[in-house]
């Protein structure tokens, strides 16, 4: 587990797996150099064949006219694929292998020491291969193959044929260990392919066959037309489908009209019933009356108010406005005026009786709706009778429809068959003429070439790319090792991964004495301790580790020296675990899975810290140890990563800091 945060961390990753990088790079360079000097040479012979339109690769019927120079391609099927399958088919392969073996047997051995050595090696290799094949065949694992089959498989593995999208040119390529033999094999291959193709595609007797089929189809068409004509006269239509569509359309229109009439009838009946009920509830006459007069109470109050005003006028002759009598009269006058405002002054009453106009209108409306309802009933009966007649006619047509459909389908199939037979007849005639003249649509636009320059291996390229390829493979190995590396190298992402706070990362001092980084890591542990609690009541700190030798005793001794320098009392593994104020007790519990006393000591600790050795402890081990501590003590207060080493050399770090 390495936290990659900058270029320096990437360089550190390289130095961690530097030995693996060197091994992968050296192996790659050695393989590239050996390949440049020891791989067998390969020579390629090329040829091109043009597949002209016509014959068996046509995707449209052949026209009896001159062939076009540029023929439009069809997207339904690529005919060149069939040609490639024929070119690499087993009959062609076996024939080429047989001819090549005959050439090898007739060829004289090459003079010289190298020729003799190669011939001897070839014989030994053949004998070994035959012995192994016979042994495997005796065990039932493989089947024995002839020399031609073995050579055919070998030739097929070195032969390639391809063509570009939309192109009619087949590119042939054959790779062999000698340029002259590669050229001869490719020439033989093309010759065998063209000969076998002409022999296989030759058609005999197709013209007579298609002429007989055309006559049979003509008789079927005449019989089907005569029978179809008589059946159509019975249903009085041009076709069953046309007659059914017409009847169905008329029926749908009538049913729609009947539904509308039925809905209108229901609406009229409901309207008549509702109007009759409302007419019975309405009065036969309408009465209107009006009578206007002054209210008796208003007149009495007005007279009383006038009398009080007269009395006040008489009293003012004797009394002043502030006299009690005047005030009493004013209050009475104000009360009467307020009461007079609340009284209605005018009273209306009148009466007029006339015939009810609404009742008469509803009676007229009922009469009109009754007439309309009678019209709809008559129209509904007429439409219903027409629907019954149309349904009877449609049932008759539907009874005849299967036979008519069968006859129409039979006639359509027969006509299509006649057209196809005629096209095939014309094509068969053309093919027969082409076969008679030995004309093929395969043209060799490029003969098999002789290329003395080897195609592989490219020794200069292998030597030039050896170091870059080795470096890339080495970096890939480093990357893969970093993916599968489960070791803990530093404290980066430790708390996020394990859910335990990281107290400190202690530097490894095996190669040198303590330095500032080492002391700073110890002071970081000291700063994490609860100093106030230590001063008040003391503390017991348990240092645990999953395995023995992860540095628990080392951390305890160094931490004791630091705490004593801070005027604190420190004891390590005392018999009586009871701290005094200002005292720290360190309990060592290394090797949780093998030390029985570890859990007894940790049960007396106030704080439990797990010590993890960098570059030695793995994530599963730490996970297991934390799980054991959490199960036993419900908590783990922190983790200390011990012997942390920064693998990048100081001179590289100084160069990066420039």
C-alpha cells in the first residue's frame, strides 16, 4: 500500500521494485537480441487475382447483353468471400501439398556442408515428429495424418488471402523460408485453384431442366387462373380481399350510424320523460301583483318626532340649551330619528294572473321530440335490415375466402417461379456457352513475385527497439507488482483504509544512526499522548504487533528515553500495573497470535497501539490484527508504522528539488 501523490512517489515506486525492473528489462533485451540473430528468415511471394462479375458470384440476374466494364457492387452479399473459401478449401490445399511434396522429392540436395546439415536436421525432425505422432495416436489422443495432410496444414498456416471492402481484387501472400520455393508454391496454388474451380462450376443439363420447369409452371398458371375466375364470379367481385374490404367498410359505417341513432333515441326518450315530469310540477298560471303605501309604524314615529320637536321649541323659550329638560328632549329626538331610519317607509302589494309560458313551451318541445323519435325508429329499422343483409353477404365471401386466397397465392407463387426459372434458364445458357469456351471470370493481374528480401525478422529494428522495449516491459512489471503488492510501505491512506488513526511513522535507522526525522517521529508519538491525563492520573500504554520482531521493544525503549527526558516516570512491563500521577507504563504485547501473555497485558492498558513494520506487514495481516483487537478490547487507539524506509537515493532527491 503506497500513497502516490507526486513524481517523487512514482520514482520511489520504481526503486522499491528496482530488482524486478532490471530482471524484466534484461530478459526482454536478451530475447530481442537472440531473435535478431537466431530467428529463421521468412520470404514473401505476392500475387493478385481479379474476380470479374459473372458466373457464380453474381448477386443479380445476368442480362443477355455485353458485360459492363464497371459493375455496381451489391450490399446483400460479398461474393469475394466465397472465392476466398474456395481458394483455401481442403481440395485445393491437398492438391498443392501433393505437388509440392513431389517437387521436394525430385529436387536434388543442395551441395555443401550447410546443405547437408539442413537436410540431416530436416530428416531428424521429421522422424521425431512421426514418432511423437505415432505415440500419441497409440494412446488415442490424436489421429495419424499423412504427409500430404501435414504439409497442407503447414502451407495453410503460411498462406493469406484478403480483399478490401468493395474491391474485387484478392491479394494473395505466401511466406516461406526460401524465396524461390515461395514463388513456385504460390504459382502452383493459383493454377490448381483455377483448374478445380472451372471443373467444379461446370453445369451440364441445366438448360433442359429449366425448360421443362417453365412448361410445368405455365400449365399451373392456366389452371389456377381458370378456377379463380369462376370463384370470383360467384362472389361478384374482383378479389376476396377487395369484396371483404367493401362490405366491412359499409358495415362499419352502418354500425356507427346505428350507434348514433340509438344514442339520439335514448337522449330523446330521456328528454321527453324529464320534460313531462317537470311540466307536471309547473303551475298552469303565473301571478304578479304590486301595492305601494307608507308604513303605519313609520307614520306614528314621524308624528311623535314632530311632537317632540314642537315641545323642544316651546321649552327653549323658557330654558337654556344646557337645561336638563332640553337635554332630555334632545335625547328622545335622537332616539326617534335613529328608530325612524330603521323603519321601512314604503309597503308594496299587487297581484296579476296569466297562463304559464314555460309550460306551453315545454309541451311544444315534447311534441317535436316525439315526432323526431318516430323518424329515428323508422330509420333504425331500415339500417338494421341492411346490416343483416350485408352480414349475410360477408359470411358468404368469408366462406369462399380461404379457397380464393389459396388460389391467389398459388397463382402468385407460380408466376414468381416462372420468372425465376426463366432467369435461371438464361443464366444456364450463358454458363453453358462459357464452359464450352473455357472462359473464367478470374483474371491474374499480378503473377507470383520473387522477393529475395526477407520479410522477417527485421534484425535492425529488433536491436534498435531492444532497450526501449525492455524499459517499457520493466515499467509494466513495476506497475503490475505495485497492483498486487499488499505490503505497507508508509502511512499514507492508512486511516482511510483501516479506520484507525496513524500516530506516527518511525524511520528505519539500521543503515545509520538516529537523525532529525527519527526524533521528529518519536516526538509526534509524544504529542499524541494525553499529557493532561498523564499528569493527573498517569496512563498505561499497550504496544501490540501481529508478528514477533516488528519493533515493539525498540519503540518502547526509545519512547521511554524520550518520556524520561520530559520529566515523566516510565516503567516497562512492571508486575504491578497501577500508574501514579505523572507516570507512563508501557506494556509490550508482540506476536498476538503466538504470545498468550499479550492479551493479558493489553487488558490492563488504557490505550492500545498497534505497531506495524513497514515493507514486512501486509494489509490482510494488519486487518486481522485490528479485527482481533477490536473483538477483544472494543477499540484500537492508534497505529505506529515502524522501520519506514524511503528508497530513493539522496542524490536523486537533491536533483528533484532543484
